[in-house]
């Protein structure tokens, strides 16, 4: 009697269907972009910069947001403040409350009042900071929790202000690699809107954080995408996501593949000129979260 062997069945895990969420952003044209001082490892005044190229690259990101159906507000660039293009550092907004920035370095301190005035003019419940903080560069909303980066720019004490102002849990994460001096250079929130109890999509570079912070991230986000140093070093994690579409550096090829495997749709945006100032896609994008209906 003959028998017919059957190959064992295999189950192929399908990536979840991702849903794009409408977002509202604040950006600033890099009309005055240049690098004439050094406040992070990426900046070298000896390297020439091309302002027209920076504007053209920035414009592609701006246009892409509009093509994807998002709203983009603009703040007027101020002469003498070339880093104002990095609007993510200009504040942190949840539920119509705007927590203003207080920059560490004197070269950027003039930006703070401009952002605070803009928030007030737009009708946000605007809070002036007591403590040094660089806005959404170091504060990221993960579901109902605020992740707060410390170690280089924002002070530990700014976390107490976050708790006081927003009444949410704040999780402190310590950055230890000076290349990744803001939280948004080492960690990306992939799902800006999640249902209660649902998993928050996160990607991060483990060794940008100290061991305590790595343990916290591993416990809270066990299914996170762990990004390579190769992709992190081209600011692959300095990305913006609407829950489906993820704007990333074209040089972060490994991260692009990881995103596709999880069901996200990567959009490649080259901001190489702005990287000369130590910023990328997320640095140029501040999320404006209005009051909940």
C-alpha cells in the first residue's frame, strides 16, 4: 500500500491593514538656512550649505503632506535663526494646549518667543515654560503616554512641567549617543492615533539609550521595530507617520524594508541638505493637536 506524503502547512503572517489618520502640522520654510555655528555633532561651519537646495528639498516634504490630505500651517522664518526650520523643537501640543520651548543654546533662544506668539495667535491654550525643553524634539506622544528624552537638550525638570500641564503619564528615556541628541532622532511613533488598549507602533535604535531606558522600551513596546545604526545614522528614525504613510530618508533602506513588512507605506524624502544642520523630516514637522471634540 502506498502512502502520499503531504508537506507540512505553513502559516504566513499577513501585515495588518494600516489606516491613515488626518494630521495637522506646523512647518517653517528654510529661507535663512545655513550652518554658521556648532551645537550638535552634525553641524560643521566649514562645510558649505546651499539654502536654495534646502528650500527645494523642504518643499517636496511640504507638498507631500498636502498630497496625502494633511493640513500644514506655516510660521514666518526669522532672519538670524537658521534652525527655525526644525519646528518640532518649537513646542509640544496635546488637546489644544501648547507647551512652549525654552532652548538650551543661546543661538536658538530667540525662536522660543516666536513660537509662543504663534500658538497664542492661533488660539491655543499656551503655556510658557519654566524649564529647558526643546518641544517635540524630545517629547513624543505614544497613545496616552508621553515619552520624554533627556540627556542632551531637555532638562529632567521639564518632565514635571509635562505632568502638571497635560496630566498624563510621562516616561523618561535617557539618550547617551551625542549623534542622537533629541528623542525624535532615535525613536519614531508610527501610529499617532490608536484605539484604547491597542498596540502603539514604535521604531527605535536601542543603543542610542542607556540600559534602563532600553529595558523600559522593550517592556512597553515588545513588538517595536529595532532599527540598525546604519539606518539611524542617516536619520531614518527622524520620520513622520500618519499611521499608514511614513515619510523617511531614502538612505534608510533597511528601515524602509522593515516598514513595508509591517504594512506601512514608506515615502522617501531626501532632506540631506537639512541634515547638515542636524535635522530631518520629523525635525521639520511639529504636530498640532487640537482640542478633542
